[in-house]
RNA sequence: UGGCCCGUCGUCUAAUGGCAGGACACCGGUCUUUGGCACCGGCGGUGAUGGUUCGAAUCCAUCCGGGCCAACCA
C-alpha cells in the first residue's frame, strides 16, 4: 500500500514526529497502537479518509496496529447499516484492522464499574436537577458555574441512586451521573461534565440491556485505555476535551502508561461540506440520491464516481497533517485522481453530444476495422482493440465550428482534421435545418492517411474522436460538477441554510451519447479514459448491458477550454441563456434535449 | 466577552535559533495522432509592532485576524 515511498519518511508531520520520538524513547515498550473510532450514525467521508490514512499509516510505519472501534454510545442515532458501510469503506480504502474490531458498547459493563469507582472516590455524583437547570447552573464562558442542590450527596446515596438508574427505576432525564471536578473551571468541559444519562431506548447491539448510556468523554478515554491504545489521534475540536480525557484516566485505576490524545486539523475541501449532520440532511431531504450519490464527498459516493482508493490515499499524502485551519483546493483532489488514472485507464472513444459526419467518398455499407491502442506511447502499456469505421460517423458537436474562434484546431468548413486512429478528412459541405442549425457535416477522406499518418508529410493540426453511427452503442452519460456553488457552503453557520448554495448544475444527464462497441467485452468496473473528455466508469447501480450508464469521474485538463474561458472574460455572459438549456437540478431527472435542435450551441461545462 | 488552539506563496504544507523549500493552481515554452501525459522555465509567502540574539518563520511581549468550547451528541 506504500505507493508513495516517502510516506515512510520519519517526521513527515508533527504527529508522526511525536510517535517516532516516543518509539525512539521506548515509551509503551516501543509499541504503537492507534485507533479509528467512528460513530455508526453516518457514512464515512473524505475527512475520515484523512484520519484513517493518518492513524493506520502512523501505526504501520512502526509495525504497530490500528483498531477499528465503533463509538456507539448513542442508541438513538446509530445502526447496523452504518456499521457495515463503515467497515466496507475502510477496507476499500485499503486498510486492515485484522482482529481488532471493537465496539464501545461491548465495554458498557466495565464502564459502569469505572463509574462506580469514581463515585466511591467521591469524584462523581448523581444530579437530579433538570436538564435546563444543569445548563443554567453551568454558568457561561465568563461566569463560573454554581453547584446544584445535589452536588454534596453522600457516596452511599450516589451509589444507590446510580444502581437504581441502571435498574430502570427512573424516567429519562430524572437523573444524570456527573463528574465532580470544578464548576469554576475556565474550560467549560471541566464544569462537572455529565458522564451517564438515562435513556430508555433499544441499542442496535445491546438491545434493551441498558437504560443508562455513557457519554463520549467518559467512554472514549476509557475505551482507549482498555484497548491499550498508545496514541489517540483526533481532530482539533476535541482539544478542549483532552483535559477531561486525562482527568478521568488520572483518577481511575487504569493501566500505565496511559494513552495520550493528539489533535490535528480536520480536512475541509472547497465547494463541499464535511459535517455528518449536514451530509445527512442532503440525504434525508433528497437533495442527492443517497449517501453514495457520486456528487457526495462520502467514500461510497467517490467510489461510485470512479475515484480509486489509491487516489484518495495519494491526496491525503499530498495535503499533509497540521494544526492550521485549512480548506483544500478542489484542483488538488482532481490532480490526484488524474495522476492515478492516467497510467491505468484504457482509452476508448465516446461521443457525448453527437453530430453526424458523412464521409461522402467512403462506400456505403463498407465496414473497416481499425486497430487502436488502448494506451498512448508515453504510458507504455500494451493492448489494442478494433474500432469500426463506416461512411456515417458521429463526432462531438463542439468539434465542428462554422465560424471558429481564433486558435480553433478542429473541424471547420473546407478544413482538414484527423479522426483519431482513422483517416484525415476534409469538410466539404454542411447541412442545416430550417433554423440554421447544423445537422450534418459532409467530408471526404484521404485513403492515404489510414491510421492517421500523413505520408506526404503535411501537418494536420487537429485530431478529434468519433464513433461509427451504425456500430456504436447508445449510452447515458452523467456529468458531475461540484455540489455547491460557493467554496465554503457552511460559512453562514446556523443563521443561513447551506442548501441555498447547492449548485443547480451539479448533475447533467446526457441521454444520446454513443460509445464504441469494444467496451462490451470489458469488466463492468473498468475505469476508462474517454479520449479528449475525461475519466469515466460504469455506474455501479444503474448501468446494465441493455442500458449503459457512465459516470464522469473527472474531466481531463482542458487548456483549450481554459483559453476560451479567458478569452470570454469581458465578453459578458453572452451564453448564459444557452447553457441554461441543458442543466439538470440535483436529484431531478431533467434530460438534455435529444434532438439536434435544442442542444446546439451548448458547451460542455468546464469542471472548474 | 473567559479559556484553549492556530496564523508561512492564491491554496495545502516543510523548515524544531543558521540559505524560507515542495506540491497543487496560475503564466510562458518544448513535445505530441488526446488542446491529455511528460519535460523545462517563471510568478509568488513568514499577519503587525516591539524585544532577546552574532543570527528569529522559529523564543518573549503587545496588538490584529481565524477556529473551538456554555448537548443528558460525538
């Protein structure tokens, strides 16, 4: 899995430096045990991928192990479906927890005993104040908290009450167990944090065994301790929790040395959001088709989109680990994807928005099979397929211009262009409908240029992709763009609903695309490069032999589109209206018009 | 507002008192039967002000800016 050799270089980030120093110093006997502790209440996303790469990577670097532990202490939000998807996703990412699969819910009995120990030491008490009261008595960041009426209960009374809480003698919310620490602490988390609450709810694993459930701060440090974790890595927002993490372990009889918590900055990516709460909203409100919608930043979504696990790992390597708040450029992810796919994705030809091209001097009914390599020279991989060449072909609508802009290197009236792996053709004539829309391009081909070479040495500047009109396969193609139209959709906080920033153009469905027939013989999970357009993969959910569906993983870099865009700056949004014709809304199934008429002038939206 | 954390090219990230480096992006070029890939070159940064030091991104102080914390969520 070390596809990047320098990954093992010591001290590549501050956490790995700490771990390396600890190993060097012989702490924990030189052992490294980390853990990845997801709560099974949602799907894993790219932010988790960063945490997974860090925790698994840092341990593996020293021959250590990483535990997968479900932090399942909240029966109301967690379930089995999430447990399964999380395991599948971690495995798919390429990491192995071996035998070390754990559940915090398996520790409930031991946790209960630890709580009793705390009570016996006079360090925890049962508080019978209401939730509102406790909140009010906690004070604010500028005012200290005050004790409720129950803070000085005797150990015996606390023990009895806590036992009866477990027995089910009380209603939800009647009592809680609190640590007795410091109500005046400047760290709000130290103001007698709640350790246990009563919740008469069935847990997806323990069923009705318990009606009291431990909270995060109590559960997490002790779970780490129980499992012999050495380095407990989490994100920055748990910084304030560390003091409590240490306090609990310091005041209980636990194995030494204790695990230490280290925090790093969570990942943010431009034009997306990574909070599980809001991702869940997108799913529940059907703004997307589900957790695995290819537009989602979830591991499942990215997998369906065609992003290889190796690209995600490479991306995590590239972004590093630090404590600085960050928002990573979307282009960095795209780079990682292209960089992984370029050497492994076989090239095939698919025409996204077809325009008929008739080769006038090619015999009607004649079929010529042309050999086309799957990889360009520089990739250096063997393999080729035959592509059928016929009198009637289909080319990309964008590849013909009657009135070409400066620098246009494709087909124009009277001009020559090379059909990839085929012949050089010259445009002789154009057929238009009553609206002046081009419906057919007529060409003549030069038989001497078979395969694309020019024996006479003349330069043909443009090469375009094509398919046979009669032998190509119809396919649906789904083009994805960023889910949000602003770099930080959650910026407004709760004051603003992030859904207003959803990009209405995040999905474009093309229904009359045509692909070369060779792909019929390939495994369904093949990731292709459609020449000149991008990387595509069969949609794992909707694609069938009789109804092909391809997802665009990422576009190819397109310096022509970039140049065009730059040229148009200042020319105002003159094409806004035309673009509007092909947009589909998220989760809706609007289709691009299938006739030539409506789709003329439509440009492939650039991914940027 | 009290506490804690964090400020380095546009973005991400190195430099642990000793030449501010890399990646992505961007710009220019070479190559090219993908306007892809590759290669070459360029642009561009230590939030501010003081102080300590032969020497400060690094240590200290103040200020400015950003983030987290007042769930019986994690």
